[in-house]
């Protein structure tokens, strides 16, 4: 394999190999990450003349310029007499056969396909060219930064590609294919999907080994307070149904949410802006994502019935009269806006501050508020978008 071969025709061009925001999202959302036992350079052992972190790779143009220059080629084109050298980060790998492998590389927000055909590949040892083609492409992983000497062409479907004569690994990616994050406060947090789900009412009932009263029960508050007293659940005044239910959730369910857990099927009294559940009018179509015992995300189907919304605000007003300052005030302008028509809608909100706390392993956001480095800011911007 041509790991350090420099074509005489190649002319250096300036380029950035680090992924932009779109490239980072692709890197985080494909599932062919390197395995735990392949983190070092051992996966390149079968590649002849492999060089760790080479000092230089000459490119003839950027991916952006390549796309602009050769986009007009016809389908199945093979411009073998037009040498080109590109570099970029692998965002996906698709192996069609032992003779054909597709890669996507990204550079400075621009992508191009790598159409690797064994018949065009030129290894360092001509006698073992076929084996080296396989070894090279079996060693590559999503996230690796590679340099490609090849020529422009297009696939049978007309997708612009670079067909490699040789591939150089410029910097391997060390992303671990592990979903476990270590937390100083909570120990190991396992993000392995699918995340656990806990339906709120059955979850509380399982914890207290008893049935909860109906959410429509006129004595709901008294009965919920009795459950708190019997199970020694602290619940300070004012005693409204939402506040008592929230205390029960915090006492019995949130401690079960060290690893990512969805709390689902919230009672209507806990969700004044969420649409009633299509299968149970006492519940809503809502979920919260908890990690390390803290709410990270809140999501629900929006209530778009203005008459129902007014009734919900009325119930919230009654709770405010009992001293619950967290209850919603009536927003007539919002109800009027709903009368103009809101189609079926859903949405979610995520706490970026809590996410940063989790990733940084700190108990309070102020610990990290003034110590972001460039990488942290880049991740923050990506998550915001």
C-alpha cells in the first residue's frame, strides 16, 4: 500500500481535517465505531509499511473543490489519467464485497464518496495486492482520518466518487464503542439502548405495593397524603395533587434512574400543557428522560384544544389559590392563539447545562461555567443545533 508515496503530479493544498458541526453529528450517529479491543494501532498490523501519524500528506485539492470540478462527469466514469489526492475523516463504511468497499469522507463540512475497487488498488507488494486491499479496508473505522491517492469517477448511479489507488491512515480515531460513562457521584452510567421505561402510576404502585386512587377521585389529595404518611415520604405544604404526586415520583422513581430512564404516562394533573393520552384520558402523552437521577429532557404532545386548555389553567388556578406558586397562571392569549388552529404537534426541551455537568462529571454547572475550552464550546454549539 502506498502509505507515504508522493505522486510527482501532486500539488499541496491547504485544508482542515477536523470535522465541523455536521461532520461531528455524523460521527456520533453512525454505529460502526471501533471495538474496544481495536483502540490502538494493532488493527493496522497487517498493513505493510504502516506509518504511525505521518508528518505529511500532499493533497491536490479540497473535497469542496473536487465536488465542484468533477460533478459533471457521466455515470460510471473512470478518469484514470487524472490523478487526485484528497483527505478527510471517515463518516461511514459500507462493504459491498471483498472487491468493492464504499466509504464517505468529510472535510470542512463537505462530503465525498470513496469508491474502492480492488482492480484499481496498487499496494506496495504487487504479488499480495488483493490481500492488502482487504487488510486496508478491514482495518479502517468510522472517525479515522485518511489520505487518498486516486482518480475521479462516478458510480453506476451517478454519485461522484474518488477511486483510490492507495490509502494512507493519517490519524486513527480512538472513539470507544462503549456506552458506559463513569461518574464520580453515581458510578457507572450505562447508556446502552434501549433505555429503560417506567410508567409513572404503575411504577409508584409497584413501589408502595398498593393501588393509587383515580386521578378524578374528589378525595385525591387526602388519599395521596395518606400514602405519603404511611411510607414516610416527605411532602411539604402546600398540598396539591401535582405537588404530592411529584414528591412520590421523586421518592420512589427518580432514584431508579441512574442509567438513562424514560418516565412516561404522566397524569394530567402533572402536565397542564400536554395532550391527553389517546388510550387513557387521565394520563398524558409525555415523557421525561432522567440520567444520574436528574431530569435531562422533557417532551410531550402539545395540547391544541383551546377549551381543554382553559380548563387545565382553571385547575392550575385552584392550585395557586392553595399556595402552589409553581402552578401555571391562566394565559388567555395562549388559548386565543390556539383558537386559530394548531396542528398535531410535539416537542422536547433538553437541559444543556445538565448535559454539560454530566459529561464533565461535576455536580454544579458553575464549576465548568468559566472553564470551557474550544472543544467544549464546539460540542455545546453542536448540541444546541
